[in-house]
C-alpha cells in the first residue's frame, strides 16, 4: 500500500482502486478506517478511488501529538496527499464527519479543488443547526418498520438529552435504508474500525470556526454536490438544502430510500448521481 509523509512526519497510507479520473475520498466516523467505504457501491467502474486512512486509523501510523487529530489540523495531510499524487487540482469526496475535513480543505485551498462531493455530511464545520424535530420528522418516515417503536423511543431520548447508554445503540436502524443482517454486521464493524481517542479529539475546541468557513465557502467556484439520504436522521434533508446553499455552484441530490450510507442502500442510484456530477465537472460549472 502506498504511503506518504504528513507535514509533521506522520506516515499516512492511502488505497487506490478502480478506473477513471481520481477521486480522493475522506472517511467519516469520525476517525474510522477508510475500509468501510469499500468501492462506494461500484463507483470504481467510473472513478479511481483514492481512500485516505486518516492519521491513527487503518494502516496509517499514530501521530506523536494526539492534538493533531483535530479536524482542522488534518487539512495539511490532505494537501500533502494532493502533492504526492501530483495533481494540480483534486476532486474530493467527504462522507459524514469526513465532509468537515473536505470543506475545511476547500475553504483553505479553493484553487486546488476540482469538484467537491459531500455525502450525508456532518455540519459541524459550517455551524448549521439540526433540530430534534428535524431528526424525529425524518425518523417518522420509517413508522411502518417492525423495529420502529423502540428505536423511535430511544431517538426521542437521544434528541432530548436524556439518553441512557443503550439508547445510542438502539437507534442504529435509523442509519440504514434496510435494517437487516448485513446492516447489523456493518454496524458492528464500525466499532472495531474507529479510533476512539482520535474521534474524541476530532471536533475539540478550536477545530471549527464556522462563520469564517461559511464566508470562505461562498468563494469556492468548484462544482459541489450535496448528496442526502431520504431517511438519514444524521443529515436531514431540510438542513442539507441549507448546506448546498452555502456554495455558489451546488446541487442537492436526495437519494430515495437511503440512510446515512447511500452507496449501500442504493448502489445504482448513488453511482448514477456521482457519475452525473462528474459530467458536470467536464462541462464546467454554471455560467462558464
């Protein structure tokens, strides 16, 4: 597996799979092994996926300074990988918490971004508000599922701030378009793949200056795709519309029947949306 050195000397690993124009993929978690992204539902038939193992995750080494797990301090890792790959501009995909890192990179290096795909993104970096009702309204779309009643009761507890430890596991079905044995196995693997120490520091004090970031994103001229899942309680559609509005050239795609991992819930729809977005890049952003 190829490696490169981060600005502080930490040795980081990345994985290259697929054919077509390169797409640098930043995993969520936060701080989860990038292996969970897989082939992004078959996107490898259209793009060469470059999955970065963030510092201290996957096959990347643990940094000397744990404070470097903070999201904004990892922007330099992304820039170092772009230089390692010899790309003048890089196409970026950030999933969930990885979208925070992707948008901080775009805000700091707008001239280096060819396109930006934000898949069910976390909103910490841009300071948008997701209300309890946003999440509960999205959850009620699943009211006919056999697991709904106890999972919804736990979600109410979580969103009201009175959750017991068991409630956070009980809401897991809402993260997936289908809650089946495959989803359960995926959920269990998440626990093993995450660096908990790093995750606790990812959004620590000083990581996000959302007002300044939003102002910087208004100057990002690259095409942007915000891809939301219809059923995703982590990134509800109302807020994803607001997120797309932060950019001059952004499209919102809501994938029907999808939760927080849309390439798993509907691979064909996911790949179609990303392939169409690539075509937009070739044609150029609106007004060019």
